[in-house]
C-alpha cells in the first residue's frame, strides 16, 4: 500500500517537475555554454540505481553538481588522456589513486579520520603526511546470499567449509530440484571476486604474493588448486541456474533475481550491494539471508572487500572541498543506506541503526575482520583474470571437463604473467 | 537523360539526351570571387583532415615506418576483429539485395506499400544504441522477459554464435527501410528501364543506387554502438569489430601507434569502398539501359502481399516491445515480459526523469541543432560550387575527396582531436559539423545535379538555390539526415567528447550496464530519445526521399 502511494507520488512529481526540470537543465546548459555557472563535476562509476542513490546523497547540493557517470571507464577520469575538467572522482580502485597521485589535490585537513588507515593498511595514498583519498563506500565481497524459506523447507544449513558447500549444492539439486547457484558471468568482476574469495580464504599466502606482484606467483600450485575448486563447483551438472551458457550471458542483478524473484536457484554469490537489487524488486526481506564465503580453518577473519574512494583533482576548487567535507560526514550517506540499500559507510560513526538487519551484520563483520582489497582490482593482470574466468565458464558450457578447464585457466594466467612486461 | 561516351585516350564526352549534368563551358573569369563561398566548408574539411594526417603520422612513427602496421596485422585479436568487420560488409550486402527485392516486389502491391513504407522507415530514425537495446530485450535468454525465448524456448540467443543473429537483425531493422524506400523511389523514376546482367534483366534503380550501397556498406563496417549495447560483456570477443578493438587498444594502453595503425587500415578499406561507390555518383546514366516490362503475374502479386504483411508485422514488433516495456514500472519491466498486464505505469519514465533525462535531452539538442545549422550553411555553397561553378576536373577531384572523407571512420580522427579538444559542447558541435559536411555536400550536389530543370544548361545564382522550390527537397533531406545523425550519435561524443558531455545515447549506455534489470528505465529513455528523430522523419520523409533522389515531391 505504502509503496503504491510512493510510486504515485513519484509519478506526479515527475509529471509536475518534468517540464520545469527541462527548463532548469536548459538554463544550466545555457549558463555552462556562456561560462556563467560552474558546477562541481563529479565522475562516478555508478549507474542506474546507484547513480540515483548518490544523487539523493547529494540532496540539495545536486543542483551545483554535475554527475558524470563513467561506468567502467572511470580509469579515464584520472588518466593522462582526460580531456575534460573534473573536480572530484569516486574511484573504485585504490591503485588508481596511487598511480595518479600527482594529478590529485590533498584532502582538506578536517576530513581525514585516523581509523581510515585500518581499512586497507598501506592501501590509501598519502604523501608528506597528507592524504589524497577519502574512503566513502565499503563493500563486503565475501557474501553468498540465499533464500531462507528454501533452506528451512529442505532442512539445509549454511556451509562452514568448502566440502560442506559442495555437499549442500548436491543436496539442493536432489531435494529442491533447482540449481544451487546463480552466477552473473557477463560481469567479469563478479567471477573474479568468486575466485578471489576461494584464493584468499584457502591460500592467503598466495593471495598476498599475487598482490605484491611476486615473480612467478601466478604459476603457483595454489592458483591451479583454486581454479580447480572453482571449476569443480561450477562444472557440476545442473549446478548453475539455466546452465553454464546462460550464466555466461547473465549480469550480476539477473543472477540475484534468479534466486530471489524467479526462484530458479538457491544461492547467489554477490557483494553486499546485491541488497539494493533485492529491495528494488520487492523480494520479501524476511526471506533473505546470507553466509560468509566458506574458509579453511583459521582463515575466517580475512575477507574480500571493495570500496569507493573520493579524490579531488588538482588544483582543487573550494566548492569541491566543501562537497567532500559534506560527504565525509557520518550522516551524509544515510539517504543511500535507507532509501536504496546495499551501502556500507566507510565512516565508522555512521549510525548502525540505519541499516537493515542483513547489512548491519555485514557492516559489523567487516569492522571486526581483516579485509583485503579485491584481487582483480589490485593486480596487473586483473582484466586478464576476468577474461580467463569467463573463458573457463565458456569451456564448461562447451562440455569441457572441469579439471581440464582449470588447467587451461591456470596455464593462461601463468603465460600472461610471463608475457607481461 | 544523357549518355556518356568515353574515348580511348580517357576524354569523357557527354551526349545530352535531356540536358547536361554540369557546366560544360569553363566558368568565366569574373566568377572567381564566388569560390570564396566554399571557404567555410574548406575550414571544416581542414579540421577533419589535419587530425587524420596526424593519425597517419602516429601510425607510421614506428621503426621502419610500418612497425605498427605489422604489429596490428600479426595480432590475432586485431585480425579476428578485422574478419568480423568483413562479415559485417557481408551482412550489408545481403541487406542490400533483400532491400532491392522488396522494393521491386513493392511496386506490385501499391495499397499495402503505403502502410509498409511508414512502418519500415520508422526504425531508420532510431539510434543504433536504441535498436541494439530493443533487440537485446527481444532476445533475452530468460523466457520470463525475452519475447523470442518465450516463443521458442530458452535458447541462449545472446551466447557465442547466435549473438550474430541478434546483431544482424538489429542492423537490418534499422537500415532495411532506408534501402527499400530509396530503391523504390529510384525504381519509380526509372520505370520501364532495366539493367542487363548476362541473361538476367533487372529493373533499374538509377543513380540513387550508389548512395544506398555506399551508405549501407559504410554503416556496416563502422558498426560500434550496436555491438557495445547488445552484447553481454563476456561475449564481446565473439563479435569484436575493428572499431571496437581500436577503442580497447586506446583504453588499455597509452601507446598511440597501434590504434592509429588500426584506424588507418580501417580507413583504407572504407575509402576503397567509397571510391568504387562515388564513381557511380558522378554519373547520371550507367552504360546499358535495356527496356523491360514489369512482371506482374497473379502469383508474384500474391507472394508480394505475403512478404509485405510478414515484414510489416516483424518490423512493428520491436517498437511495440520498446514502448510496452517503457510503460511498465521498473520492477515489472526488469522481471517480466512487456506483454504482461501487471505493473503497467509510468514509473520507468519517472525514474529517468528524476535522474538524467532532461539534461541529456537538452544536451543532445544543444549539440544536434547547431551542428545541423552549421553543416547546412557550409554545405549548400560548397555543393553549389561543385555543381555549377567549379571546372569539371576540379569538381570531380573534390567529389572523390569528399567521398573518401564522408566515410572516414571516427577512429581516424578521434585520437588527435580527443587530445586537443576540451570536450565542450562547442567543440563537439564543430567535430560533428566537420564529420557531417562531406556527406551533406555530396548529397546536395547529387540532388542539385539531378533536380528537374527549367531551360537548358542554366546555372542558377546561389540565392535561387535557397529560394526555388525544386531544390528545397534536397535541403530538407540534408537538414533532416544531419539532425537525426547527430541526435542519434554515440561514437563521436564517446570517443571525442569523452563521457563528460553526455548526450542521450551515452547516458542510455550507462543505464544499460545492468541491462535486464534496468529494462524499464532503458526503454523509457530510448522511447524519449527516439521520439524526436522518428517524428521528424515521419513528417518529412517524402521530401527527404525526393531530395535524395532528385525527384519532385509526389
């Protein structure tokens, strides 16, 4: 009922404001062409729901800002070839900040909180005691979401180690008659996070070696073992919703919907922001639960995390400094947390009561854990890894035996490392 | 009608059957000042050619000059992309043959034809971005959402292999109407005249043929945004084309040489196509006109009806899908098909109106409007000079040059321009105008040359071109085509403006990153972005066709 009212109100507002919005935008446009107005230009990698959520975070300030949704091309915002002036960039990869620190302005003094250093020790750019990147959004990327009612109905329990998970998958296939997993293979980053979880939570030494860029790290036996575990799970008959080929062309939100809306699968490995998809598509909140990626004994506290950092381009304008100061406040992201969901604030002062039950638990686990930034965002071969995992999925779809597919994948990574300059 | 005779030493004579196509006499000396009229066009052409030369320099600035070219030609990924571009030319050829056959058949069913034409020309006003989005919705592998999957079971249409059918049909949907309409106009103008190919005599479509062939083949080889939006990220290697591979090269590294070499290779192929094509544009009559009778047996007539009806249905479906999807609220559009009655509402329109729609609309308008004005203002004097003032040899050489520039892929000048331009709207307008000028000038020149005349061999003054009714269709045609082209543009803004100056197509693409679940907002944005060009085209297409074919408005 209430959602009905909201929706109608949205439409009425859109209908009423539409022409005005057009006019206002037109005026802003005129102002820009004539050089009178000068909005703060903020480049973000978000699109669709997340972009709308960030707009709500900006609130009244949105009028003085121009959002530039760059998607996967966010690298270009900081690159040498950036041809347009940006004031602020929301960077999804810490290494981008480190690589481009010369083009950035230091943060305003009062913005930095000492506990930010604990988020990724050594991962946040600083020079001469001044910081260059403000953590804004954190994401817990070691999550597997599942439908509570399905687990209850068949007496299933969340797995605590890898072999339990494999057994669970088989039981779901047999008892529930649906696929245990939904996978968004069209989004290479999602597959890469799955792989990163397997690696970090079983072979953490190798994970660290890869991040360090140790020579020959990709040729390690642990890497092959991790590929083998991944291929064995994905390659089990009927393991993937719609089959491996469907999984290959499905994007991350489709995989989430396959579990929570279409009920075609039982579980979906996806980061905390899957919650925004679940909420947008009206899944029942009390049917949503999650478990943390199973780990080898003793490796529990090490989690895969991602996040978005806000940086200012040099020379920075006072208006941009004001905006980043506003966004650093604990209450700033609350409209995103309550309105859209799937957001964990980097600022620890943000009141936990704003979160839903699931997100609060994830936020708390993230705080008490030992988070490692996602592998593919840190290593040179990150994009190669995504492609290799998609090829692995493709091989499984074509009927290749899992072990052979894993061998090919491991060899491809080792070869790519050897060929890299 | 005129005929051409070539003597052995290359001298070309025209035998006037109706009237001559250009001034045979050398222009009088006092006409010299009028060449100044071509100055604005010249500036734009230079703006286009300098970065192209720069790209060539980048491509050749490697050890022994050809290092980059060798690199590209030995890179398996680039070769695969090249092969895919060749496949696209094949798709273009199939489309041309199909369009010709439909145009011939359409002459037999005049009543149905009128309706069919309106249906077929509609998608031509729709951007490649939008048509790619519609076909990705149609072929969604989830049978709860995808129309084709719901009808024919869960075949993974977007997977490797079958994705080519999706892309090919999206391309055909956009272009077939254009091909049919122009061929049909050409056939009508040349009724009763045929072409002999060995034993086969085919109805002749006249000089418009070369415009159609050139436009479609160049569009096929320049395919970019269609692939980008319709293909899931994991499948892109299966349909990677040269233009797309160029973009990956430029984003993956700071090396300028290899992408430049790739752009040069693409340009050489397209330019060769264009040279073959414009050879036809210079002429008014091909060598061997054969009188022929229209085949009009009952059997052919019956088949024409069936084919016409079939095409009519198939051609409407994507538009129905688009509008119906947009009329569902985002959650309903993201989880169910367009045919469901639950979840109807304006929520998807509200969602885009709340975020990016209005700035994008004004952005597109502020780019497309001025760019069109600039192109028309520069192209009309240039075409006037080419048709009536310049010496024949100089005009012929310039036509060849313009033909080559008209088809130059954006990748050929995007690199250096992107480095220089600030990505402001003004610079985008300028680039669009420069890119659009050669084609506009060629179309205008062809239309001026082919327009019905009063008197014999009379050269009008420039202001008569603007004033006189008989040249107006050509002006309308160029204005409409240029506006639609720039309005629907993705690649120029994307590669040169950078995503910061986001017109509609760019924001639509951002929205489509989470394609299936954003179906509602994507469709709503697509509907709004398509309304403007489609409406303009529907209102003006008769004049446009007349302008392109040099006919008077029927």
